[in-house]
C-alpha cells in the first residue's frame, strides 16, 4: 500500500500523491525568487532537457523576475543511455559562451546523465553554470553534482506527473504521484 494519500481523480496507475499542486507551486515560487535575487539583473539562459523538464522550466521561468532566455537540449532516453551511453540528439540553439547558464531538471537520480551534460556545457565556456532541480533522489547518486537550487528531496520510489512519465504517459498530471503497487510489480520494481 502506498504511504502517500491517493487522489480520488487519479488514474489507476497512480498509487498516491507525493507532492500536491499547491506544494509544487509554492516551492517553485520560492526557487524563482532565490534565482532572481542571486542573478540580479544579469540575464540567464535556462536550459532544460527535453521532455520532462519542460513543465518545471515553464513554471520556474514565470517565477523569476529578471531577464532570461530559454533553450532546450535532448539526450538519449534513460533506457538507451544505460545500454549504449549518453549522446545529444538535439543541441542548444544558442551559443552559451560567456553567458550565465542554469540547467533546469525535473529529477536527478544517479546523476550520470546530468554529469555528462554539465561537462558538455562547461566546455562551451559559460560565465557560470548552475543546476536547479525539482526532485532530488540522492539515494542512487553516483556522480557528485553541485546542485544550487533544490526543490524537494524524495524517497527512492518511481514517480509520475508534472513532466515525469511512465512510458510517455502521465506527464500532464498537475501533481507528482507514486505508482500503484500492481504497476510497480508489473515493472519488476515492487
């Protein structure tokens, strides 16, 4: 049984709600205010990894009162990266040399993929390079990453919603939910 309360309107794959929509909204507003204060009038380039990070990016950029630009990068999906290594499948559109760059991630797990991305972007000569993450699941961390802005620490469980998916589905949930026990068992995670 999920240790998080179940939403009555949740899809059957969702076992419980880990983070409610109001909790996410409040934390994103706090992070946006901190980022705006830290970068005072310096333009920043917010970079997210497609697709999951788009939801957090959209809300975070609206919470930052200051000049900013958005850019996107895509890398091999997690399952492919485990089998054959990480590679960029869609690169940034802008040159980031000399710019203040903030990588915006939905979730950090082992950190290996993000560590690769940090190395790639750092080699392009930004003035600064920081990380903002909504969900930090550090129990599985392998790569040491300096996270400047952390939304929530989370337990070692599979979550969906607010950009996070299950085989491409459930990204559009306004909250972050855990998977139902039968779904976890079907995935070999239960």
